[in-house]
């Protein structure tokens, strides 16, 4: 297993291989989604929840003040939440750069261009690590799950209200891969092929798998990955649809499913140097 990277690019992106030493054994992770906001304290050695998971419905409209208030409520209920030496990571469904949210998926457009990291820090009274939700999920799978020790190019996809994607190359997270917003046949693919779309349109597993096949085939042509990993809560039913996806690239279920966002947010917060830095991280 390779050691800690020495090249500037590897250091900047934060390879996961060979990095088993943590600042703390515990961190807090918050995962913000279009329908629910979840949080837990995480055991960073084992990659498991150290507390009960707290979940509160995302406020209608998904406006900044409302979501920040829910996050503050969740954090206040978690063990050790008053210990600022314990890192806190927040995963959010948007492109995140220099602490700003540059997009907004399944939340209010008021997030676009917002200095979101500073807004959360002001409300919580502490520093946080603010990251893209799919990147957090990919980081969790690389550190604790199905992508651990996988060589080559891996694409982690999360199928939920939308479609999140995270790129990993030899264990290195490459941020801001918003491939769930590819336009296919004139439509944003997540609007027709996400699990939310399956539920909305009452699609059978076969009908949904056909749409996913179109999506994954396009990704094969664009980036030629060595492995697809499929996460999100629906991945617990992977035997119903993964065998129906007709592609050449191996495709497997994620280990952590809808826990990955919390695990990854906590792990990325604890390993601040595993994100480029406070000016560019997260996404």
C-alpha cells in the first residue's frame, strides 16, 4: 500500500492510501439532502456511527436560514457537540468552491453564490468543513467501503432525490464531478433517472434500469472508468436493478448506502488536508 503522497497534486487532493492516522478518533458528520437532513457522531477508526443518527425533514423550499437552523438543532443533540476540538463536516447538494455554493440541487436557488460555509460557521459558532454531498459519499467509500484499495478510475454514483457523482483515481478524490446533470436527449439525466424520478413516475425496476443503462453508457464513453459503485438508500435493493444495467464496466453496490454522506463529511472534516484547503475545498 503506497505511503503518504509527496507530489503537490497528490497532497492537494489528499490521497487516501496509507493514511490511517487521524487527528481524532471521533468527528461529527451532517448530510443535507433535498428531503432530509441527517447527522451523527462518527467513529473514524471503524467507519461507523458512534451515536444514533438524527434525521429531520428538509424544510419546505430548502431556504438557507431554514436549513441552517435544522443543522444547528441536529448538532446540538449530538454527543460532544460542545467540544470544538472535534471536527464537524457538512455535506451539501451543490458545487462548493471557496466556501460558496455555486449551484443548488433540490434546494432553494437562494443558495447559489452564497457564502454558505461562513453562514454555517456563524450559526454554529465554530469552524466546519463544508463539502459536496456526493464527494463526501465517495470519500467514505474510498476510506471505509467498496472503493478501498481500488486502483484506476472509480466513479461513485448516489441515486436518491437526484444523482450525485464522485470521481476517485487510485484513491484520490477529484472534486466537483457533477455528472448527474449530464444532458441526454435534451434532458438533465437526474430528472428522469434518479431514484426520486423512479418513485415519481412509478417506474418498474426494468424501466428504471433502462434509463440507468443510458446514463452509465454515456459515462463509459466520456471517462472510461474501471469501476462504477452505486450508492444511496436504494442500493440496498441492488439485486433488483444492477443486473439489468447493460454496460461493459463492472458495477457494484456501495457498502455504506445512505450512511456514506455522514461518514464522508466527518472523515473529510477530520482530515482537513485531504481537501485542497479552506479556499477551495469540498466539492
